[in-house]
C-alpha cells in the first residue's frame, strides 16, 4: 500500500528519522579505548530523564520484562514478600513473574480501569507491623487499560506507614513521556524499555536504581547471572559492559536522548498531555467511553470501549487492512472490548489527527454509529485552541 503505515500502538512507537539514521552504521569494537566516550555520557544523560541525581542508571540488552526481573532478583532475597495490585495485563504479568521466581506475592484485584488504591495500600502497609513486605511493585502506566497511577501517592503511603519496603515502579510506557520523578518520589527501581518513550526498537531495558536499592543488591543472596547489577556496576564504572552491547542501539539511544533533552522533559510531558486530551475529546464526541476511570486517564495510551454488541478486534483489523494504521488490541480480560490508540513518543497533532480519522472510518465500517468527522472536529478544535 502506498503511503506510510503509522504506528498508533503504545509500543513499539514510531522511531524518528534521526534516530534510525544514527543507528545505521558499521559494527564497532566495544572494547576499544573510545567506546566509553559513547557509553558514559549516555548513562549520565539517562539520569536527567529519570530525574535522579543520587540514583544510578543501567542499560541491559533485553526488554522491559527483563527489567522487572533485574529489580526482583538483584534487590530481594529468595522467598521475600512483595505487594502488588492487579488491574491490567502488565501488572498481571509482573505478578506471574514474581511467583515463578519464587517470591511470596501478596496481590489484590482492582477493577480494570482504575489504578493503585492509595488508601488501601496505606492501610495494608500500616497493618504489616512486622515489615514482612520487602517491596511494593507499582505499575505506573498500565498500558493495557490506559490507566496511570499516582506514584508520588504510593511514596506518601509508604512514608505515612513508616514502612521500609523498596518501591519498584514499572515505567515502561511512562518514562520519557509522562511525569516521572525518581528522586522526588523515592523510587528504588524504575524500569523502562527502549521501544516506547525512548522511540527506539525493542531490545534495551533502561533502568534506574536508588542507593537504597543498590545497598540491598549488595547483600541479596538471590541467584542471578546475566541480569546481575553488580556485573554492570563493575564494568560501567570504566564505561564498558559485562558482555557485548548492541552498539547500534546505543547510538540510537544517544540520538534519542539528544532529541528528548533538546525538547525539554517538562515540554515532553506537556505535549503528551495535550495530544492525549485531544484523543479523549474525540472519543467523547463519538459518544464512546474510555476504559480509564476519571482521575486515572493515561497521557500515553487511550483504551476505547466499543459498544457491547461489537467486537473491537474488527475495528483494529479494518483499520490495519483498509486504512494501513496500527491500533493496539485489547489484552486478556478486555480482549474484543477495547481498542487502544497509542499517543506516545514521536507524535504530533497532525499525525494523531490521521489516527483519529482512520479510527472514525474503521468504526463506521464496523457498524458503530458515530457522526463522521465528529471526533476529528473535536480534536482539531482543541489542538488549534491550545497550539
Ligand atoms: C510494554 C510494557 C512492558 C513489557 O515490555 P517488553 O519490552 O515488551 O518486555 C511492561 N510493562 C508495561 C507497562 C509495558 O507497557
């Protein structure tokens, strides 16, 4: 099909031309004396994206999922208890991983569409007077439902309970896109991946750890090998890696950091908010609902609920086959009930208006009664008024 297939999925996201060009280069010697000139500044600049001065950043040649495993296996001891809420596919998968790795998982169900219930969390932490909970696992942006939780609020709950548990945050679809403050929120392990806000191909787990987490890692007895933080620490200090890094990925990351820092982290948050708000207005104009409950709306991905007698998979299939755009599918419990528009990464008003127009056509083709142009009209008026 002529024209471009644009990604309106919440990862992998569209990779900017400058980043693609920066990655297209011959392989190089990762043990050369000049390799640290590339790698050390990347590790330093990542701290600005995570907003940490006291923490340390890491890049593993893996994906976000491995980042969960790095946090669990490096900072905890075998069998340790972790507390987590399940309200979507990614929090679900993190629970499953922690169980498989032999941790004691205390998890609580939350209605899909909502996020971490802060009052409940605070009460549970206060009740844990013996401090058996060693870590709270928080999914910042639940990509499957388009729900953002209040991580600053999670920190407040920990502090209100005077609880020493570590705070691990899955920020795979939030970091580098929506507000994330590693130091201010007292995050101990922040987990991200390359293919979302960082606008790169999949293949890097991008992480930040607090000094408290690193101290825990230095005494933890959980077995780990490839995903060892200590092996990274030992080699990263001289600007090298414990095994062969993906050098094209690092050059791409160098360029994406340049783009992100040139735009400015606060401007990036504001842009994502504005783009997301236009999508929400379009959905309201169609007369449809979003999965996220008020107060939990994500600025990187919106999950849109189709009428009960319709199948969201058909909308996604028509959008791809007939109009050449990729939308996110509903996962597990919301499969067929929602489709998702990813508005994360390299995105602007006009690109997103293309997505909204494509969605309108696919909705109409699926027999969902919306007014043609209503969503596009609502979004473009909002974008014009706030440009
Ligand atoms: C994409 C995503 C993951 C999984 O990351 P992979 O890179 O696919 O391993 C984990 N958590 C969230 C919130 C995500 O959006």
